[in-house]
């Protein structure tokens, strides 16, 4: 699939209904052999109002995705940790706005279908060409190619600090499994989970993805009887700061070589994270680890991206690993 030429790129994002994706998405597009029918899809789009459109320019997003494909040509999995915070910092919006699947449909089908194929296409086999699953073009927030990255940045950032996001993206199972859990909406829980994941990575334990899955299931099960928001109090984010950050980003470029700053809407209390860590360490140690058998639909299972410090470098839930 050829990249969208600048002359063909719409100036702003729009809202593309699911029905339009279902109508036009086929195996040729999923395999990268065909480009989506841009004119027909454009007719189905709903435009943003003028004020919102100013914050939805496509050129910076397209430049970011082109840079990701260039930088991570040899390791597409590693693109997630680099791209997630920068996509979040370019597409500044509220959670309510980000929950509209039509925005991500437009990005995947009209602005950057080539990125979806590049990042999520399965391997070619004797039976045919690999495909990027339909859910990567239009799907729930933790499977769609771009919404999964935006939400990873939103759920795992610590106020303006995106460093926990990079840790989350190093293990694909954090995005594929942990991010589905409702308990991750509780910010101290999200930060405590990342501390545990970081400990596993630093210790170099084998099968990190399997251990993260087991740990996440244990944390979620315990959360049905324990109220994490009682054990670890969270403060309400500063919505004024968030809206100021959103407005300030209208003409602000994102640095490709330096981690951006998120909104200063409040960091998680260190004491709240510390209150959860002993319990989470116990759950991690006791969680039974079951090794998965690799399947065609689970190729991203247990993928762990090397640390960038090393040389060289509220919504439903089943695994959709590619």
C-alpha cells in the first residue's frame, strides 16, 4: 500500500462512521495490496466544527507516523513506546472526545492505512498474504491501531510525565490485556502496575508477557473484593489545566527526539502508589503463570521491547494480538 500523497491528505481529521469502514474494508486493504477508496469514504465523513478542526490537523500526525515507520523499520513493535506519548501530545483532547471511534476510523482508513498495515500485518504464509485484522482499522479502544496508543498514553502517564507509558509499551501484553481492565482507570493502580512491570523487566525474568497476564488477572480479581480507591486515594485531575494544555497545543510541534510533556493536571500521590505495592507484589508472586501456545491470532504475545536505554535503541475485552 502506497503512502497517502500530501496532495491527497485531507487538511483536518473528521469522523468516519463504523458502517463506512465495514462497507469498504476488505482483504486487499488489510493486506496492503489495495488503498481504501478515499472519495467514497470522504463522502461518509462528518466534519468537526471550525474550533475543533483547528486542533485536528492531519499533517503533523502524518509526519509523526512517517517518522515512526522510518525509525523503527527493523522493529515495528518498538514503535509503540516512541509513538504513544507523541500521538497523545499531538492529538490533544478529552477522554470523551477520544472515546469517539469515528475519529480513529478516519485516521486509520483515510490518513494512514499504510501505517496500520505496516504495524499490524501478519506474516505471509503458504496459504496467502498476511492481514492486519479488521479491528486494527475500526475497533474498541485497546485494539484499534491508533486509539490503543492514545489510551495507553492517557491511562499510564503520570500527569505531564510520559515515562511510565514507555515502560507500559515495552511489553505488548500490557496493551493487549492490562489496558482492558476497568481498574486501570484508577491512576494509583495504573502506576503501581507499571512499577511491578518495571521490576520484572529490570530483573530480566523470562516470559514477561505471561507473567504480566497472570499478574493483571490477579489484580483485577482482587479488585472485585478490594476497593483500590479506598486503599489508595486519588485526587481529581485538574480539568482547567487539561483544557489549557489542549488549547496550547494548537500550533505546538512535537519534538521527535525528546519526550513531550503532558498536561499538568496533577500527578499521582506517591503515598497512594506505595500503599498498593505490597499487595501487588504479593499478587504477582502468587499468580499462577500459564504458558500460552502461540497461535495465528496471538503473534504479539510475550513481545518485550528492549529498554531505550539499552544499546541500539471506560470501555469491553478478548485478545486481538495482531
